[in-house]
C-alpha cells in the first residue's frame, strides 16, 4: 500500500534566517526546523546548528514563497536574528556557562569581516580556539548583540582574536 506524501512529512516550523553565499547579496528566507518544544531563543540557534552540522548535504529553504534546495557547503553564513524566536519564547534566557570565550574578528569569503564572540565548552585537553575551530562539524556559532550566526569553517580565511 502506498503512503501519501502528507504521511511522510515530518512536523516542522519555519524559522526566519538570512543566508550568505560565496557570491551575491544576502538572501532572506525561512529554514524548516523540527517542530520541537522550545522556550528560549538559544534553543532555536542550537537546533539550527544541529541541522547545519548534520547530514544530509542539502536543506530545504523557502525564499519568496518558493521552496529551494540549498547545498550546505555553499552557505558561508546563516544568521538567526535574536528576535526570530516566536512570540511565546521566554525573554529571560536560562544561564548557560561556557568554559571558553573569545572575542574575534572573522574574515569570510564573499562576505567580508564579522565580529562577535565564540563561546564553547571543550574537553580539558582541547581548550584553545584553534582546537574548537578544528573540531568536527562544518559550522560554528558566533554571537553578537543582534544575532546568532553559524559560520561555515570552509569559508573562513582568518580569525583574529581581540580583547
């Protein structure tokens, strides 16, 4: 017995993002994230990062009402606005403590310079920023006051720490 297309779909929610590719202007669109209970904006960022860092290679994105399939390797940066979480998300984030914090300026191919903070927790023997950047996963997160950004390591030309 054949299943209908509707039966094969996973529940998703559309999440507003701005995508940067190697060439061209920023593209605003919506990514499909799993429909899971979330209460804080950082959970949206975590789920977006999990989608970007996991298989498969292509991800569906809605741009101007049309669904497109985007190859994740071609994404240079994906920004999730700090205000992109739904209205019922809690404004008071639970405090997450990280072992390492680095304020950085990053040069990205086709984008230019972006600044922000890289926060992460790592094994005790891999605490350096270079260890984090060389860890598994194609994307890493950069925070700033306006957004959570996921940067593709393959398109980073330089990372310059500053105080």
